[in-house]
């Protein structure tokens, strides 16, 4: 009966993860209802998202830093080399975000790209932007970090993998002669079905998942994506980078600079949002 000792944690892992997902979905729905009732939501037709707001809601503080770097590089006010170095061309930033990037590069006017991005993502302008979006009901507060639907979905996925692994281990253990192995597999299939069913319902009910945007913010992002389809100007290009990240960069040299940064980031274990 050793397989029973593996079945209990399988049920516990699946049950806890699915419960967290349900609670996260309820909290998100309640927050969305409260924001709508209080008038905290924004009408995308009357008050559209700015480029920095779009970047934050799509990918968080690091995405804001990326968009600022790409914007300055395309305007030839910042040089991003293929080797992953950033060089200041125009030391006069046009807004607080650009000034924070220039400040992160330092007085010598040149720095590796990775620490510049990290410093700019934690600068005061980005924190102020996050606070404004939270007050508007468009972003998830820091107090809810780790409890969003996106985090809960990730936990359920891990739980499903854990249940499958425990089930496979149980099938490799010796079982009593009067216990058919297909019965053991069936017992482990039940928590696995529970986890997969929760993932399917979450996909249908609350997709897309977002680590940063509230339900109201996700609706604004959806309206922005539909409105930007087919546009080919510089604003549309930067909006694409804000929504999709650095993988939307079209220039080979600029993409190589960020690819170099990604390689260094993975080597150092830094998390990507």
C-alpha cells in the first residue's frame, strides 16, 4: 500500500492549487466589480493608455524599461550595440522615464545593458506609474503579488505535473496482488482530472492571464490591440514592443543587443517578466 502514501500528497497538491485558483478568480472578479462601481475604470475611447502604461500592464516594470530603451534607440538618442552595451548620444531625456535610463547608464555615458534595464525598472518614475495604475484600478497591487490568477494558474500547472509524477512513481512501486495497477492509475487520474479541469475552466473564463493588469486593465489592453492592428507607424511599432516585449523588435542589430542581454540574464538567474 505504498502507493497510498503517494496518493495523499497528490490529492493535497491538486486540491490546494485548485482552491487557490478559485479564490484568485473570485478576488479578481470582486476587484473588477468594485472598480467599476466606484468609477475607477477608464473608458479606452476617452482616455487611452499611454505607451508606458501599456508596457507596465503587459509586462511590468522591466517592460517599461525595455520600451524606453527601444524608443530612445530608434530616435538615435541612445546607441544599443550588438555586444549588449548602451551608450548615451543625447544626455537630455524628454521625460522622467528617459532621464531615469540616462541616470542608470551613469556619468560616463556607457554601461552594459542588463544593469541599466534593472535600475530603470526600479526607478521612481516606474514606481509612480505603478501607483497611478493601481489607484485607477488597472493594475494589481503589490500586496496581491503571488495571488493573481496568473500565479494561481502557474501553481495548478505545477500541481498537475506533480500529480502525474507521483502517479508514475506509484505505478513503479510493488502493489498487493489483489490490487490491479489500472485501479492505482485511476486513483491518481482523479486529482489530475481535477487540476486539468480547473485549467480548462480558467482558460475559458478568465483568459488571458496577467501578472500585472487587473481585469479592467486587461480590457483596455484588448481594446488597444484591436485598435492598433494594421497600423505601421512608429507609435504602432513601440506599442507592439510594449505588448509583446523585445521579441517584437524588428531591427537585427537592436534585437541582437537585447538577445545579448537575455543571454547574460539567464546565466545570472535573473527572472524575466
